[in-house]
C-alpha cells in the first residue's frame, strides 16, 4: 500500500512540466560510464595518484569560487537559466576531459566541471520546491525530493553496471560514451524554458557579510565548525575508495568488467543502511553511531592493506562504502539541530565553506599516499578514519 501511494505521487509530480524536466535531466546528468575505470583512464594519460587527487581539489576550489557569483546570476536571471547554463558547461567539459592528455588539460576540464556543479546546485531543489502547491509543500516536499534523488541514483547505478563493461574494452570508450547522456541532460534542461517558474528572487549576501559571519561563527561556535571539518575530512577519506577500489581490485586479479557491479552492490548496501539510520541512532545514540561508523570503515581500509585474496578485498571495499552510510545524514541533522532558525542557511554555508577548505587540503595528501603504494595507502587511510571516529565523543554529546 505504501509503495502504491508513493508511485501514485511520483506520477502526479511527473505531470508537472518543470518537475518532469528536472527529473529527466537529473537522471541523465548522473548517468556516466567512466566512474569505475576513471583511474585507469587518467593513468593512461600520464597522471599519477597525486595529480588525480589534486584534480579533486581543483573541482572543489572551482565550486567554492563560483558559489557567490552563481548566486548573484541566479538572482539576476533566474534558477532555470542557471540550471541550463550548468548542463551546457557539463556538456562542454566532457570532450575536454576525453581529449585531455596532460595534467593542465585535466585541470581545465575539472574547473569547468566545478562551475557546472555550482550553477546547478541549489537551483534545482529551489525550482522543484517552488513548483509544489504552497498548501502541500510541507507534506509533499520529501516525496518530491525523493523522486529527484531517486532519478539521480537510478542514473548512477546504471552507469556503474554498464560502465565497467565499456571500460574493460577501453577506459577511453567509457568516457566517450558518457558524452551521450551529458548531451541528453542538456537537451532535457531546455524543456524548462517552456514553463513558468514560481521561484522567488532572493537577495545575495555581499562578500563582506560572508567574511564577517564566518569570523563570528568561528568565535561563537567553534564546536560547530569542528564538527563540519570532521565531516569534510571523513568524507574525503571515505570518498577515496571510489578511486582506490580500482588498483585494489586489479591487485587481486578481479576482471575490470566486474568493477561496476561490485561498487553498485556496495552502494546498494550503503543505501540499505541509510534507510535504518533513525532506528540505529535512537538505539545507539549519535556519538556511538558515528564512532562505530568511523572505526569500522577504518578497519576495512586496514584489511585492504593487508589481504591479497579477492573475496576479502571485495568485502573490505564494500565495508568502507557501506559502514560510512550514517555519517552524512547524522552530521547534517546535528548541525541543523544546533542552529537557530534565523540565519540557519548562512551559518550552514559558512560551515560548509570552512570545511571545504579542509577537505581540499586533504585531497593532495590522499593522492600522495597512492604513489607510495597500496599497503601504505590502506594503513594511512584506515588509521586516520579510526582516529576521527575516536574523536567523536569530544564533538558530539548524546
């Protein structure tokens, strides 16, 4: 009965033109086939692990630098314009990424990718929310956002399953084929032009206000900022598995065409764990749940460093992904719980800005570890996560 009602709601939302085009474009934007062989592709183009993870810093830096200008443009031209611009930049980025043959060409491609993400982020959710009838927004909001997230997840899973088959033939082919869904995402976003939007214009904060609010938040709530930094560091350490899974699997002679199904299964297990977050948090409490998540994920990295058997390697990779499931929803809830309703958005943006800088600094170190060997990489990432997990009681109270 529950799933029948949910399906009926989804169908009703898809009859709204703006929501329909948002969902379709979101699906294709997340349908890329190279994620399971991206390391092989970039290594074939001459990059080492340090350079590969420096590109993640470039991506994050571009997003940060574009955050304020993109919000000003959204106020001036509207959210639909920014979404279309974002997908246009993503389409420009793909051929640059495909034909990049040295580090600085990849830097240019990732910088454009960061600009694309900055244009789309926030605008799609604002446009979706404001297309809901005002009297039912609170009731239907979660279902509508679930539809949007579900479309992205469906595209991501399809890309994982199909991508490693393309990548097994040629990592370059996996990137080339990904241009097709990128083009379809842009075409779908053009459908937004035919519908009116009820999104209200918001006033952007001037740069001096952002600097002032950042300083005041650091002084008044250092624990809040520390928790945001903890989240960014933990995310960086966990996210590294989506690059290092490939050399670990190759080390134990797992065929490339199985990379995608293995990671899809790991993400599926993570999704299952996320669905039980509220129950586990109620039983264990926030500090113990986060401590458990960090320590167990770290131990899985240690296993990766020490084992040379394929089954143990696959289980350890799945463990890193799955047992990190609770970190993002629990930390986000904790951050929101500590903030007053007034000025919450500004405070969260400030925490995110500071935390992102910490995460960017971490990426270079994670990449350097890969160049030192997979054993050192697993040990360092694992011990770092364990230490972060043990720090949680100092940052979060039950």
